C-alpha cells in the first residue's frame, strides 16, 4: 500500500495515464481515430476486455473466507453517489446561478470508479496487493452500475421517478463479476481452467491502454476543453476533487473500518467525474457540452489533486 502514499509514485502513475489519454486525443484530432472508431473500441473494451479482466482477477483473488463482507463495497458505492448528489444540490442552493443544474449535480454524484483507478493501480503497484485493489474496484463497480444506469438516466430526463432498464443494468462487467463470484462460491478460487484463464488474462490486460486512449478520443470529440460556463466548471471541479474527498475522509476516519477499506473508499472519492455520463447524456438529450467540460477539467486537475490527496491521507488517517 505504500506505493499509493508516495507522492512521486502516484504523480508518475497519473502522468503515465495522461500520456495515453493525450495519444487518444491526438489520434482523434488527426482523424486517425474517428467517432465510429471510438465507439467500436469502447464496445470491445466493454464487451470483451473488461469482463475478461474481471473474470481472471476476481477468480484468482476473491475468497469467501477472506472477503466475507464483500457486499460492503457495492453498498458504499451507492452511498457515495448519494453523498455526491446531496453535495451537488446543496451547492446549487448556495449558488443558484450555476447552470445546467441537473448536469452539474450528476457530475458531482458519479465519479470514474473503474478505468482510472484500475489504470492507476496497474501503473504504480503489482502482485497480490494490486490484484486485491482491482477486486475492490470490481465490487465497487456493482453499486456504480446499478445507480449509473438507473438513477442518472431518470434524473437527466424530464420523466419523474426512477426506472430500471435491465438491459443496461445487467451489463457485461456486472455479469462477469456475478459469474466470477458465483463460480468461486460453488467451485472455489481459481476455478477457470488455465486453457481459458491465460488468453482471458492477455485480453484483460489490454483494458487499460484501450480505455485511456478512447477516453482521450472522447474528450477531443466533445471539445470538453472549451467551456460555455466557466463558473460552474471551476466550482464543480473544486467541489468534486477537493471538498468531496475531504468530506468522505471525515466520515471514514471516524468509523471503525479495516484500514484497507478506509484507503480504498478514500481513493475512489478522489476520482474525477464519470466519463459514462457522456453516454447517458447523449441518449437523454442532456447538455453534453457542459458534461464534457466538467469531465475534461476534473480529469486534468486530478493529475495534481489525486496524488496530493492520497499523500495527505497517509498522515491524517487514524
């Protein structure tokens, strides 16, 4: 865990992530990576690479005896989205001039819980601890997937109430997580035979570079660097990357939790706004210009704030 507390290690990890994002950004600007190409690569990652990564890492790491409270992290993920939602609403109460309101609140409620922390983990640590953190991320994503694909679409639309679309809630990453955990419960750890596990591991390892390159391409496609509402963008960036992690820290630091859980929950709280919001915004006709801007600048500022927050966490946590 020490790698996550070393400022330079985290900063180097973030810079490595930035390099891949910039490559994707440049490829799109040069028209080498097209809009259709981004969608195709995203589909490959979503339907094949990420599920393969989840299957291989979960089946080799998860153990019912060692992770008896595995359900805790999905629950925390939902609660963290609720906290972000509340903080976004409270911010609008004090600064009612901020617009667009629903998009602002959504950007505060949902963070990049998957690709970014997975890539950061892969770049700065290895071995058993790395696999353990990845398992935590996969479990955390269960709660995220349920809320992102139910609450976010309903909130960004004009319809009242929450509706569940099981085709999006039961997505490939979630199905892979359920299948991997169920297999461990029934057949034991390492139940996937080597003839399948080895090629799936190779496929899963491509998740990180492909996801980051498409992230860069998506940011270039929506021209997130050109904001139409700088006040809302800057306020949202400060709230998401500094104030939100501080509130989460005050909560977890005063609750009797396993140190590994405390660290992981805080790690997730430092993440920028979720790129998935762009997808939701597209089919709900939301203000994707603002969403792209807040996503772009929270990821850009996160290069500095994530290492700083994790470095300070080491000295402040009980």
